[in-house]
C-alpha cells in the first residue's frame, strides 16, 4: 500500500474550505491526511476546526518575521517537519514567495472566488458585481509567482442574480468552493494532475 498524501493547510480565517476537505477525508472519500494547519493569525475559527478534529495546529505570525522570504522559510521548515506533500491555501491572506513555491513545486494549491483570469486579487465577488457579469464562480489552481495566475485545475460556475449582494453571491460561490476544492485535492492525491505549461491535464481513472 502506498503512503497517504500528507497535506498542510494554510489559513487566516473561518476555514470553511478546510472543513470541506476534513469532511471529505472523514467520509472516506479522500485518501489523504491533513498533518498540520498553520495560521498567520491567532484566534481564527479555522484553528478551532482543526483542533476539533485532532489536527496539529501552529500559529506563525508574519509580524515576527523580517520579510516575506523569512516568513516562507519558517513555513517551509514547519511544513517539512510534518512531511507535507501538498500545501493547500484555504483563505490564507498572505502572498507567498518563490521560497515556498520552490520547496513544493506544483504542489501548492489555492482557491479563488471568481472565474479566473477574471477578477483576481481581493474582493473578487464585489468586482464581479461591479462589472455586471451574469455568471461568476470559483477556481482551484496551482499557485505560481503571480497573484491568482497559476495553472487552473477545476472551475465551477454560478449565476449572478440581479438582486445579489456581495454576501449572497459569496454564499452561492462558497457552496461550489466546498465541492471543487476537495475534488481537486482528491485528483492530486490520486496522481491524476499533470501540469503542461499553463494547462493542467487530468488523467482519466485507471
Ligand atoms: C474563500 O472565499 C476563498 O475563495 C478565498 O478565501 C475564502 C476563504 O474562506 N480564497 P474559508 O476561510 O475557507 O471559509
């Protein structure tokens, strides 16, 4: 039997995507193990969620490091100490550097609440509403050195309704986030994702 994929999840807030991945694993539908949850902020709900499921947690405060590279060096050390094979950014509000990306090539994932390449960066749902698009959604992608520019793994589309607010649109998008993020992790765990330039090719099931 092959070893289970070891996942490190980086968070800064609520952790509902973390929860979706935990739930998929606990349901026996995702053969992987979350070996650590690391937050750059203390007292966030994501840490409570992890503790509730017996997952080791760490707070690595970005303010106690000299810069982004120094912070990522500490992150890499911590992730490696847990034997992590996939880094999952789940609402992690930090820009990562080549220090992290070089340590985990094609093994850092993020979820973004828009259909990339539309509306990268902060407040993606608000950007979509202001632009007047009729559909939006979410994107799971590998992280590269740009902001929300890495190769796309899975996207899901949701309608934008005339009476939507940022809150209602975000809630509709989050439902899809919670479906596709565990799905993307599952494809990675199964060794079915191959990066070919900008494209991620998903191998069929054997
Ligand atoms: C999600 O909307 C995700 O798309 C974005 O940050 C939010 C995190 O939510 N990257 P949660 O902490 O997983 O609930």
